[in-house]
C-alpha cells in the first residue's frame, strides 16, 4: 500500500453535506482518502480546491 498527495478541483454544491459527498466521491477515484482539506474557494468560478492524502493498493 502506498500513500499519495493529490489535489482536486470540485464544483461548489448547494449544501455543505453535498459538497462533502462530492469531495469524497472524487477522492475515491484516486484511492482511499486518509485526510483532506479545502485549501481555497473561487467564488467566481464556483470551484473549491482540495488537497488530500490517499492510499492505493
């Protein structure tokens, strides 16, 4: 198992719960998320930048 640092851009959602689900779904495409954080938000483009550590088998 290896760990990887990744970044992702996520579309902002209507509610915080929907945003969390969208982030987790995107991160699972890259591996199993260990931790993640929203590092910036672009209101004009309606995007959130996420940095995460994921594991891969």
